[in-house]
């Protein structure tokens, strides 16, 4: 793995295989760069854990965090379904469920930490922002979306529900009718629709989401950090109980034969539109 | 109130938009072409096309309505049904 600490031996910057971060002018920028679509599997999880471990140190010097992708296809296509399928094929059902639960508990720890950070967090998204990628964007306080971004939870076609905290966070942020539409139809929303539903705070021109996120982060620097943090704690509680319940439901569903069939269909698909629900 | 655009007008606009965005000569596109083949696009580019069509026509096109749709004429019909 090509990674390393910066010269001053803090975790102010890091370059990994799947993601990198850098602290600059009080803003932490976390870039996802794992081709083809920033699929979230063990590699991204491990590097996210590394990021979260170092956060306590660098958040003292920061007022904002921006999460973005350098991959052309989009922010993230979601969980690494090939890794999930292959991993489950190699072990017994019981071990597979145990492995899934372990993965979910780890990714939830990461997501919950970012969700509750005493900084203002911004997801700058473009292109495909699906499943687990959508869930990563949802932990952020603000979503700045390129007008070509699309958001979807296609998990139901696999016989599953979103597992990285999507349902509790959608419920926290949106009206229930929108939540049901996204979950139960699996259809994708474009950025304008997502903004009208209350998911996205700003829709911007193509290729401009990171620039606008940086400009928003610069604005945040003008405010007292403790006040901003208190406002965030007040308005954005982390729904811990529902998040735990989500893991239980996901693991219950994961034992159903429909899931193996759904994952196999996705992995072996030659469909011209495998991303479409 | 503006009159409802005709199905043929919708189809023409779909072909114009696809040709311009994917840089394919307009005269090479016909209504019954398989747009995946004619435009040489993959599923992600198809999502991109979907978003551009939604923006151009100011409609919502749920992905499931486009499952199995691969020709411009049917695509234009789906759009027309939501105008």
C-alpha cells in the first residue's frame, strides 16, 4: 500500500490506495479514488477507519470537512457487491452472516463518527451516488450536487435494505413519503429532484461541486466553531438505536436465498443497464 | 397555455440531444436505432443521457420505465407520456 504520513508526522495528509486526505486552511478534504466506481468494500473501509482514527488530532485544526470523489463515474456506486458475493461463497452461511455483521458494525462506527463530528461536513457529489455511496453522502451536514448527480437506493432488488445507515438517516432528514419512494421503488433521483425533496442543499453546474463546496467551507470559517458545533448537535442527532436495528434487519435478510440469487445476478450480469434498478 | 408538443417533435428533440451530446452526426441516428450501439454508450452513460433528457424536457423519468428500452422511438414515447 502506497501510504504515508506527512513530513511533520501528523495525519494532516495521507495518500492511500482508495482514498486520500489533506488538511488545508482549516478544511479537511477527503478524496475517494478507487476505480471503477469507489465501491465500498474492505479496502475503502480500512482506509476510512484510518481516517477516523486520526480525526481527533486534525479536527482541532479544522472547521470543515469536504468529502468528494476524483472518479469520473461519480461519487460512489455503493457497496462492493462482488466482494460481498465472493466472500459469502467461500464460507458457511453462519460465517457469512458473521462477516457481514462485522463489516456493517465497522462501517457504522466510521459513519457515526463522521456524522457526529464537531465540524461542518460537506459531501461534494457528482454522477452515480448510489447505495452505500449515497449513505456516505447522507452522513454529511450538507450535500452540494453537480446537476448530473443521481441518487438511488437499489438494494431492494438484491433482497436487501441499505445497510450503511441509509434508512435512519433518510428518516431523520426527509419526509416519510420521499423515503418510501426512494426505498420501495429503487428509482434514482436527479440532483434537481433531490434538492426539491430536501436532500441536497445546492445544485451546481457540471464539474463545479468541489469548487462550490470549498467556497461554502470558506464561508463557514467566519462563524464561531463552538456555536456551529452546538447548533449541529441540537439539530442533527445520530439515530443510534435505529442504526443498530438496521444492522439486525440487514443480517436477518442476508440469510434469505433471494439475496444470494440477487447478488449472483448482479455479479454475473451482462445487462447493458446493471446500475438501473 | 402552450400546445402539447407532438410525439414527432419529442422524438426529434431526443435525437438532436443525443447526437449533440455524444458527438454523433445527427443524420446517422434513426428512431429505431439501438442507442446503446449507435451512440456506443454503456450503462453509466445511459444514466447521463437520462439526466440530460429529464433536464431538457423538465420531466421525471423513473429508471424502471426505461428497463429494456434501447431505441429512440420508445424512449421518446416514455418522455411524451410525462409531458
